C-alpha cells in the first residue's frame, strides 16, 4: 500500500509539473526567435518646388494683359526699368484693341502714360519710343484731326519715330511707323495741307513701307497695319500692294495671343479685298479704323 501510494503521488507530481515545464519551454522558444528588425522611418516627402511667377512678357504672350500690365509697372517702378514701362504700354494697347468700345480710350490713355514714362527713364529706349508713337497715333485717330493737331500729337509722334530710327535705322517697326505717319496725315489732311503743316508726303510714306516690307523679320502686325493704311488712302490704287502684304502676313508665325487675333483680322481684310465688292471692303476698312 505504501509503495502504491508513493507511485500515485509521484505520478500526480509529474502531471502537475508538465504544464509549468511546457510554459517555460514555450517561453524559452519564443525568447530564442529574433525580433524583427526595426523598420527605418520613411524619408520625409520633399517640399514642393515653388513655381516662379510668370514674367510680364509671358503674361503678355498668353493674353493676360491686365496681369502683364500690373506686373510690368511694378517692376518698372521698383527698378526704374524703361523696358517694363514699354511692355506695359504694349499690353495696354493690345488690351484696348480687344476691349469694348467704351473702355478703349482709357486704356490708350494709360498706354500713353506708360510709354512717356519709359522715354522719360531712357530717352533713347527703342521700344519705349515705338510704343509712344503707336499710342499717340491711336489717340490722335480717336480724338480727330483738329484736336490732334491742336494737341501737337503728330509732332510728338514724329519725334519718337525719329529717335527710334536713330537708334535702329533698319528696324521694321520704326520704318513702318514712319510710313504710317506720312500716309495717315496725307489721308486725313490731304497732300497739300499735310505737306504744309507737317512736311508729310505720300512718296516718303511709301518708301518707308517698302523698306519695312523688305525686312526679313517684318511681323504680321506690321504687314497688316501697312496694308490697312494703303487701303484707307486709296483701296483701288493700292489693292495689289495691300494684297501682297496681307498674304505675307498670313505666312508669318503668330506666337502670341495678340498676333493670333491680328492674323484673323488680316484674313478678314484679305477676304474683303478679294471679294470684288468695293462696299464690303470699305466696311471692313472702316471697322478696322474704328477699333480705336
């Protein structure tokens, strides 16, 4: 009996010890398993690269004229930059061309101020003088011959053109503006009065136009404006020359928003010229001249 009881007690002891031993072995096994390597934190996302604000020239090319004007005038004031004032004048004139009629005079007036400021900063600035002559021409056309004469706009425009030609004699814009100055005055005042008051002549205007047209870098804007001046003066006598200029304008690149707009205007004028209808052509010429 004693031997039997001893074996039972020993067996119970073994049974009681088994769970404890199992837990210990499992724990030991777990301790021997290497912990997974700590994951390195992901590198931080790179900060987004800030895009530089578009330049006034880019804004102008895209047709954002009001933004181009604001940016150009700010830079002009900050750095005394005549080029920025001239660019503002160019953008304002483009904006005026596309604006409702009631807004055009104000935009042309602002363009004139910007161009005069460019020339005040740098009297020999080519673009500033070109834009000044353009703005004066548009303003003079809008106010009429008598008022323009009394304000001395033709003389001021001629001085700006002469300065531009002194700086860059072969510049097609300067040559075209010289031709436009002569032809516009002869158209408005007649040959005798134009010669008497201003020394303007049709022959000198035509010669300047030929010089501008022959330049390899003449733009579609210049070609269109010269054709319009010739047709305004005498659409029958100068039909062939105007058609040649308008066809050349169609072959030029139109890289900016304003050039694309003016390319469409040149196409309209060319279609009217080729229509054979003098009345249709006269209406198109008048529509173009009344833009300002």
